[in-house]
C-alpha cells in the first residue's frame, strides 16, 4: 500500500515531494499535479486552500422568501459544500485514498491549515478508506532538511486545532449570513441610493468599522485650542540650534503672560549657558518577528496595505526563502540552528560584512520576545538571496525580503549607544532648554537603519555665552488625533482581539471592498455609508459593535484549540448569545427602516479647475461612480463629455496638461500584489480615440516634451 501526503498548495506539495525523494509528476488537469515518489510509494496531493465553504441550504437561499432569524435557530439553514474549483482535488483525494494505508496531513501548520486538512480533505479520505492511518507533518518551512526531519518525526494529529477553525467558520457563517441579510433587507432603499447591492455585517469587520467610526467622530468633534511658543535660535560652533522656553507651550489663557515674556526678551542678543549635561543610553536590538510585528514593520516602512504584506510573505515562504509567515511566537527555541543561516549571509553583497562580524564576535544568540506559542519559530529568512535573483517574482518581494533579512540579522547585533544632551540657558532671567539625542555607536542600527529614530548632531559649546540669532513668538492650534493607517489599524485590532494574525489584513480589505471605508493617502476614512450603518446600529446593537463580543468568541475558540471546550458546545452557546442580540435588532427594525428611507444623500460632485474644452466657459463635473466614470460639462446646454479609464482609482489633480491646458488625472492600480501609478490627460486621451494617430496619446509617460514631477506637468 501507498502513503498519501496532503499539502495545502501546489508549491508546498512540490517542495515536500522533492525533499523526500526523486519525483515523477502526474498531470491530472491543467492546474492539478500529483507528485509521485515511486521509490517510497508516496503520493503528494496538493489542494488549493479550502475545498469547502459554508453556504445557505436551498430553503434559505432566497433573501426575501426566508426568515434570516432562522439561520441562527435552525442548524439545517447552512451546509458545507465544495467550492467551484474543488471537484478535481476531491477526485484525486478519493483516487489515492483507495490505494493508501497511511494519510499524512501536511497542510499549513496553523489553525486554518488544520481545518483544511482535517475538515475539508480528510472526510473524503475516510469515506473511501475508513481504517486508514492518520498522521500529521508539522512544517515551519519548506526547506528540504526540515521537511525530511519532520517527515521522519510525524506528530499526533492536532484535531482540536482544526475544530477551533471549524467552529470559527460555523459561527461566522451563522452571524454573517443572518445579520448581513437582515440589515441589507432593512436598509434596501438606502443601499440603492448608494449604488450598493448589499452591506456586509460580521462580528469582526463591523466591530472594526465601529472603532474607525469612533476615531472619525473624535476628529470631527475635535475643537482646536490656541497655544503659544517662545523659541530662540542660537549660534554654536558648527551652526545654529533652537532652544525652547521652559514654560512652552503656553495655554490660551496664559497668552498675556507669554506676550509679556516675549516683549521683555525679544531684543536680547546673548544667552547664558547655565549647565550642560550628557547622558549615554543603550538602545537594545529588536525582538524576533511574529506575524503581527512583521505586518506592522512592513506596512510602516513600505506604505503598503496589510493584505499585500501578508500575501508577499506567503509567496516568499512558498518559494522557500523565509519560514512560515503565520506565527504567534517571537521567541526562538534553544535548538534553532542560527549558525547555518548566518553562514549563508556571509557571502551576501549587502549583508556579508555585517554577518562576518557577527560570527567573528561570536554573536549567535538572538534577542527574545515575550511569547513562545509552540506553533512556529518567528519569521526567519532561510536563504541568502541577492536583490537581482530570479527567485523574486516582483519588486515588492525584494523589498519585503530586504526588511525581514535585515531585521533578523539585527537580532544578533550589539546595542546601539545614544547620548542625550541637555542645555539649560538663561535669556535675561527667562529659562530656556535645548535637548538633542545623538547616535554614538551604531550597533545593530548599521544593518537595520529603518529602526533608527531621528538623531541630531551634538551642540558644540566652548563658552558660557551664546549669540542669539532671533527670538520668535508663535501662535498655534492643537491638531486632532491622526486617523488610522495600516500600521495603527493592525495595532488596534491586536489590542482589541479583533481577528487573527492571518485574517486581519483581509478584514481591512473587505471593509474597503464593501465601500464602508476608503484608503486615502495611507489613511483610512469611514464613508458616508459606513457612518450611517454604525450610527443606525449604535442605539440597537452596541453590545455587538463593541470588541468585547468578538473577544469573548476568540477566547472560546482558544478553549476549543486547547481542548478545554467541545466545539459543538461553543457553537450552541454563541448561537444563543447572538440570538438575543438579533432579537433586539428586530424590535427596532421599523424605526431603522424609516430612518434609512428618509436619509438624504449629500453628494458633492468634484469640478475640474479648468473649463470645459468644448464650450470654454464652465468647468466639467467629475462623475466617479462604480458603474460610471466620466467628465461632463456643468453647463447643461453644452452636454459635452470626456471618457475616463474604467479601471483603477481616479484622482483629479489641480495640475494641467501643458499641451491642451486641461486637468490631469492620476490613476492608481493594483496588479499582482503591486501598486502601479500613471498620469493621463482626458482631453488628449479622448482626442487620440478620434484622430487615431500615435499609440498611447494622452498618457503622460508617452509624452515627448513634458513629464510629471510631483503631480505637476513640466517641460522635460
């Protein structure tokens, strides 16, 4: 009899098979390959992630002819069915189960991977071969040596991990299907006004939307307060520096006092140095990266969405460049072999000299984090890959790898040494202070400059009096708290136990896709639709919106994983809890419907800053809807229009085309996990369709005489 190994994806299956022995590829379909190892009678069958998903049964498919409440109360309202691409994979599982006496689950070693292996794939295997032996291969990387080690040391199947994932899927289906349907039906007329077919409601995504809403309200309700600053620009040996009055900032009710002080000293030309102190301080290297910390690092430094960061790390893992990117651990076990990895980096063109110095100085022990979750090691570069290597599929992979590799090497580095210099000064009898933090010894910051805070040169002082260049008095206003960006949103979700390390990026993306938030210049803003939904639900469903509800569920799911609770007991308990909340919504449904139907849209249609190129008297309106994107003259008697590209995010710029003097558009696209940006003049572009002269007319990148620099059209 044979051994059947089930892998989660094709690249993983191929890596597992090649590590174990000589491979013969069996082509089943265009997308499905089976990897046979004849010498050991092994077949490795890849999946494509989840084979099955929960859907409503036939009796509950209609959104209008069935009762959404029964999706919660009736266990037969949902069922698990194959996804569209599943049939050939299911056939392969059945085929090789017949000839195997041992099945090894080699899917990704986390909750979702266990769920796919034990609840999607294994039932088909057991149905064909009920007595087949079941084992599990727990892989943290796709490196050949680890695959061989783990293949020889199979573990007892982690069924409880799969059960935790299955409970999550059932709970989210019950809550999502019933709430989405009920809220959508209630707000139907309003959603039509927004051009949206349905609004998606879920325990994690809606709670996150609520927190984004609270931030937006804080920003909207923020009342700026005046404050005043008195600063002095002073000369020292190597230039100038700024000193601040010791009472800065003066609050608005101390304005008269601040002005009196300024009047008294504004013409002074000399500042007396009272004392100078310098205090060195060590800056420790970073701790190892778990998934959450890696996503924060990548989104902060690369300014990319979280889902792009996670997808890119996953691609690097499948290409055997880094270890498994979904881990809660930021502590390495004592037996982890760092020496081999450091040796690989000694020949790297960028990291080589630093790696050699680590080995020479016997710095082979990394820093420690706070948690060893027992799942996987922290995210680790496993190969020394040069920037021009063909192993990278795109530029983003290069950038992500560069950060991960540098961060890893920084774990072994020496402390950086900072020096905090404090100068206390007197201008007349008014106390001023200047403080500068400078870098004395780079240490680990040499290899990880992206972790470097802002440093300044030390102030060089050789006498007790310093000449004053000027003394300034400035009136300013406090600013509202910043909106969330990808980095701060991930931190918020982690703090409030919203989602998992793997699902958080997708949840943020889903809110964008449902048009309840939008990403503008790296910040997330709630849309009018998102605001209306949350404001409507606050009075009815506040316990559902608050993170406490989903936190309670996450704790229950952890109990299943650790075998403290049974899966079905937890699912039934959550059913009962959510039904109470659902009935509260139903009690207020009529009130909410009335509010939605009376909602008045407040659309502001952007106008071009230049006039219509046809009538030359009025600007054009920028119509930017989901199904319609064009420019039309704001004068109805003109009625002329210009087409716009159908794909990408459109941004109307104030800059104008140097050829036709019409506004330029900036278009942003996402393709293959990479951002693309280009510029286009709609007038030249539309003329190109009519005249059909040179290819690409209207695309600023094709322009012979002009180019775009800082969103401005300038001469080359």
